[in-house]
């Protein structure tokens, strides 16, 4: 996958794209049972606080071992919304968008790291 230079973020696991599109920017259609987002020339990166959260999650991953898996299979991290810790988190990967992980987050880097590992295994 070619990382778009204007979105590339240097992380602990190499270049990543971290985005956080609004719900109305997610595509719902016949190609997928779940909503998805496709990077385009107008795509902007996530807010700095979310990029830091993702990098901290990658730090947890690097410290526990599955960093090669996540480095290869989670190049694009699409944060789909924030949930309270007592709410159900939704995360998914779509075969048509390899190396892309879609996930809600709680603001806790360890929880986000867990979900990134889980979804990277699907990719």
C-alpha cells in the first residue's frame, strides 16, 4: 500500500495514517455490510490528540510483541468514534481495503492497541 505523503505520520511502527472521519463521511453501500471510508485528496489527518492516542497504542503493541503483524496490516487507522468504557466498541476490517483498520476507541491506548491487533489479524 502506498502511504499518501500528506497524511503520513511517523509512528513507532513506521509510517501510519490516522484519520477520524465524521459519521456522515463514511460510505454505506452495496460493496460492504459495514460503513467504510476511502482516502482521497481532501482527506485530512486526525486531530493531534487522536494521533498521539494511536501512537501510544502502537507503543503498547510494540512492548507486547505483535508489532510486526500490526506494522504490516494496520497502515491506516480509521477512528470511527469515541465510546465510554461501558459501551460496546465496534471494530472491523474490510478485505477491499487491505491494511486498514476501523475502530471506535475509549481514549485508552491499551484498549485501542488490543483492537488494532485484533483487526490486523483479519487483514
